């Protein structure tokens, strides 16, 4: 992840776009972001536009179908590319904002914890 | 001042649908394959193909990009002191959402890609969600603590993003 967390924010915007949520508040915040390169990427995202690999992933997550773009759906997760979010960015927000904290998600997180961090 | 008629024109391979700006530009970052040009608040990336196309990028038919010191975006032409590019047909990179998003399915699809990276945000999230005592050391510990606090105290997504941008965690 980048020092300014812009990939993290991009992940949030992508997820919120997938969930069809209002991005008005985010747009206002990102307008004041000082890094012009990151701000451009985030403003593009707030307007619903994403880089090809991320768009392919989002389309796949939304519909389970291959995207018309050249990128394979999961290529964005296989390498860190400029302007694309870390896959880990999606996880906290899928768990937190999409009410999937129970069942296999819960077990998975605890397993993750046991195998990775303790 | 750029003398347009003397500058070689470069063919465009593909353009993102938001690679539009106007006025004078300055290079922010440059490599052999990419140059980021800032026009006011907007940054347009000129890159050599093949590669990743983003909404504000233009992919040009060059093996390597020459040095750029100044640029001008006028109409649909970017003119630099080293080359000029006329925008071609754009690729629509707009996400079209028509159905209902299934978060559970998305999680299942993404699950194989969760690897044991030592990401502070994962630790912070797991502490936040499960209140577990997860070890972290050195500078990372401070970041994890800060991120967990941001996650815990944010009352809304907007507030959360604002806090993360201000604190610069990552």
C-alpha cells in the first residue's frame, strides 16, 4: 500500500461503486487531496471510471462474467500495478459494510489470524 | 514556447475516456515508458504500449519516451517540447452497474488472493472486528494502532476516508 493510502481509498470507491452507494461525500474530500496524480485517479474513480485491470475485476465481481477489456479479471490481484488497489483493500470493507461477518467469513478471518499473525 | 510545427507527431494506440485537460502542463514523473503531465489540477499520463490503460492515460506508439520539460494541451492535442500526440478514439472505462452486488460471492472470489502479507490494515481490521491481541512491532505498531483507531472511531464511510487521507496511513 502507498504511504498516502490512495490505493486503499481507491478500493473503497470501487467497492462503493459495486454496491451502488452514493459517492458525493467522497468526491468533496478527494477534491482537497494534495497529490495531483493520486487525486486524478481518485476523481476518475468517483466519476465511475477505473483502470482496465480494476474495471475487469469489478465487472467480474459484479456479474461473474469476463469483461470486454483486455485484462483478465484477477490480474489486478496478481501484481501491484500503478493506480490499482491492493486486494487487501477490499476485504475490510466487504466485511464491514456488506454484513458478511458471519459464517465462513468469520472462520476465514480467524484462520487467517492464527496462521499469519500469531 | 513550443514550436508545434517542428515537433514530431506520435501515433496514439489507445486513450482513456478522461484523458482530457487544457492549458500548460509540467512533467511530474518520468520514466522510459511513462510521463505524468500535470495540467492545472489534472494529471494526464502518457505511456508507451502495451500496458495498463487508465481513464486519464494515453498510450502511444513509441518504444521509449523522450525527455519532456514542458507541455501544452490544446483541443485534443498534447504538444510537448519532444513530441506531440493527437488523441484518438477513447476506450470507455466507465463501470456500468445494473444488477445487485453480492458481497458474499465477491468475498468468495477474492479469498484465494488473500496472502500472508504483513499489511497493517489487515491487522487493524482484525483487531477492530474481533478485538484480538495481534502482535506488531516497531514502526508498524504505531500505524496499526492509528489505523485501528480510525476504523473504530469513524462514524461514517466519508469520515473514515477523510481520517485516512489526513493521517496518511497505508
